[in-house]
C-alpha cells in the first residue's frame, strides 16, 4: 500500500468533494459520480501517466472514451485492488483499447461491448505488470475470438469485471503463455459441469518413462522441444500441481471463474458452479483449502467467500463511492466486509500517527462491520492491536473475539476460521500462559455458537494450559461453565486424544467427567455381552486407568476409548473401541494409576470376516515404568477373545497389547482390554 498515494488521494478527492457540494446545483447525480471517480483515478495514476497516454497515437481517443464513461471508470476503480498500480493498469487498458481494431460481430469493436470492456479491464487490473504487451494483447484477442464464435461458457456473458479477474487469475500462481491457453481451450471443449473432472485427462505419474521424478528438472525435458506445458501435462503426466493447473486453466479458457488452491501436501482448484451459485473444490483430498488468488485478505478460501458477499451486495458501488472520497467510516457502514476501505483507513491512520481516539473509532467500526467477514476482520484487527498500548491489548483482544465469529453462511470449509488466529494473536500479545487464561473466557463466550471454532479453541487452549493437575481442573471448570451457559458444543474427541497422548490420567478423568455432565448423549449406550468384574477374587483394574494407542486415525473413535477398559456391554458386539493408523507394529496400552499385581487379562477382538486377522500375531507386554516392557503372552491364532491367565502375578503399571513387528503394515483395533489383579496404588 502506497502511503503517499493514500494521503495525496485523500486530499485531492476531499477538495473535489468540497467543490462538488458548492456546485451541486450545476451537476447532475451522474455528473457527480463521474467527477468523483475520475478524480480518484487521476490521483492514483498521476497526471504524468495520463498525459503520456494522451500523447500516444490513439491515446486521446481512449482517454475520451474511458474518462467520459462513469460505468467503465467505476468498474476499473471498484473491482478490487489494482494488480500492480493504477498507472500500469491504465496504460495496459489503453494498449488493449488501441489494439482492438476489428469490428466485433460486424458492428462496434469488442472493447466497446460490455463483455469486451469487462474482460479488457480485468486483464489490465490483473496483469498490467505480469505480462508483456504482446502476451496481454494476444490473450484479449483470444477471448474476443472465442466470444464471437460462441466458445465461452454461458455464464461468462454475465460476469462483471471483478468476476472476470477470477477467470483470468492465471499468472498469479501458474504462469500461462498464449500458446498454452489456445491449446487447452481447443482441447477442453466440454460442458460446464465437466471441468471438475477434466484434470484426470492427465495421468497422475510421479516418474516419467525414463524414471525421472516430477520433482526434478528432467521430468518434461525430453519433450519440451515438441509440446507446450499443457500438452506435456496431458501426454507425460504429473502430480497434483500439474493436474490442478490443467483443470483450472481449462475452465478459465472457457470463461469459468476458477483459480488453483493449496491443501496440506496437495494442490486442488476452485470452480464456480453457476447452477448452484457457489464455489466448489475440485481434485480435493482433505484439509484446509488456501486459494492462490484473493482481492483482499491474504490468500484463503474463506476470504474469497467473504469477498463474494461484499461484491454481490446491491449497495456495494455506493460504498465504493464513499471510499473514493475518503469517507471510510461511511464506506464500511454502507456494506459489511469492505476490505479496501478498512485497509486504506488503517494505512492512513498509521501514516499520520493517529490519536488513541481515532484508533478506537476505527476499531469499533471494524468490529461492527466485519462480524460477517471474520477472517478478513482479524487480519485487519491484528494491525490495530499493534497500535494499542500493552496494558490495553487484552481488553481490546477480548472485544475482537466477541465481534468476529465463525460465519455459518460459509458454504465450504468453515474450519478456515481456525486456531492460526489464536496463535497469531498470542504472539502479538507477548506469549502464552496467563495471557491465554485472561483471553479464554472471551474466546469461548464469543465463539460459543460457532459450528467448529469453539471446539477448535477449546482444543487449542487445552494444549497450552492443561500443564498440571491444578490447571487441568481450572480449565475444565471454566470450559464447563461457559459451555453450559451458552449451549456450546465441545469437541471431547480432541480433548480425549490430547489426554491420551500425554498419558495424563487426571486430564483423562476430568474430560470424561465434563462429557458426562455436559453431553451425556455422547456416552456409548449399554447393550450386548458384559464381562466379569473380577476373576478369582481379583477385581477389574483397567476401569481405573486410561487407554493410550500408538497412533490415531480418521477411523478412530476416541469417545469410546474408555469402553475398551470397562466390563460393561459398551463397546462390545464386534465394535472397535479404538482404531490406529496403518503401521508395522501398532499397539494399545492400559495405563493404571499406579503399580498393581496383574493376574488376568481379557482381550476382545473386533470386526468380522477380513478385519479379524489384523490383530495377529498378538503379543502382550507389561512394564512398571512405561519404557521397559517384558512379554507375558503370545498368540498367532485369530480368535474372538484371548484369555491371558498369568501363573504368577506380575507387578506392572502398564499393560500393552500389540501386533508383532514385521507381520504386516495395517491398522489395529480391539473391543476390550480388561485387566484384573491386586491394587498396589
């Protein structure tokens, strides 16, 4: 953001407004709009740039057409930030205007139609700096020809400049030359609903036919002299990045809104579904999706959704007019989620070392108008908190959590409003510990009604705060009270996994106690077979302890971990009480409160048919310290139950059941691990 530009633009437009008010009787509303946006663009691009354009052949014709058309100027100034800067974008638009000479469909030029003007303006805004002149003109000519031949998707006709910017994102993360664009357009001539699968026209291939990895420089080298990049992806193959770019570029070449995106260790791409009026994720695997294009906050799919709501608001252009005049408060109040107005106001306050009162006004407006755009709101609020005195930061941070809440209107992945916000905020507030304790009530109260963020916040805080029995009790009590008061849904799965991974029996008990109190419906119902509560006069001990497993997985059921340790019918009937990931030597361990004389162990298999053999060759080990184990039982037979009766009771605190190393790389799951003996704790 150019601070000098903001200050000069604010001054110039403010002067224009004063003049306009004085001359209001002489200007019509349309003339006022034209004068306002023209002043804004002139201040941004600079008079030298405009005079240089006029001096070129045909430049005056362009300037007369552009500066005489209020709708065109408003599309240019109100379709998101300029890709590089206003001067370069204006020069690029002049270039496209000058080179569009032939009549379109036998009448006026393409750039004089609404469709042509929107495409040209979007190209100039996106790629004024990215592309050289020849490439910029060539891409515009290609879309012109496709429009004339009826080779664009039906939805392309109704796209405004901002939406065309999403179509023409290639170059932001995935450079695309004209040869590639022409080739993929001809190749990918399918119906709109097919572009989500067209990436599979390319073969997913890690190594080429010579054995060269896609990660190395030789993967495409043997064919580069013959085929362009898109054809190389089609004929040679690639992995997720290549396939996603192929799919996204295919859609874009037919006028469909699209951009590539990132997922954890994976690439995907976004497509606008005109029939359902929403974004869809193509070639998706799992996890958070971070788009590679955004007109506001840092790249994030949630930001794109929030921007859609702002740009689709019928009062959006009225808000933009306020922004051009430097009336940022009015611009933000007119339409919620006005990123550009908020960001420009923020930068202006920084540039002139604003007073505490000015910052407080900004923060209040920000909290009020970004409640429906929380992701973008937080990106701006962080910067506000940087201006706040240390003694006031916690109080102001609390206000943010009460204002910026997960938006249930998001059609995809609300998890993107996630704990990265908390990590960033903690860093800005100067660390964890007592700072987090101070923030936690506001975090939980503010997010109590959210679908996901309340549970994420609880899990995040648990990892930071549950560091001792006293802190565990304090944390559970606080979370329980807020959940009861505000009707929040807790993610007990995450807390149970946390307690299990830390082998923290106090935390384990407190989480289950809270679950029984807050969400009794989460408890596995009774039913089916029960097991003995004592064997040979020796009581069951496993019910006093906790379950620890080698790894968790997407199939795991943490709410049923304690079922594995109980003699009740819960968790029986061939149902697994836990489920590890695929691994060579998985295990599950019962951690008792203290040492005991172990006499008997019952192990109940789970699943049926092909799932039952996964647990063998089965081994049982004991340990007093959780580090040094000795084997007490072995079985290579697939059974419904394994009865382990120790001839001599063994002293141990940990009982581990697992599959023998080297047997197979697979999951491990059981219904029960019941431990009997004499307590020494």
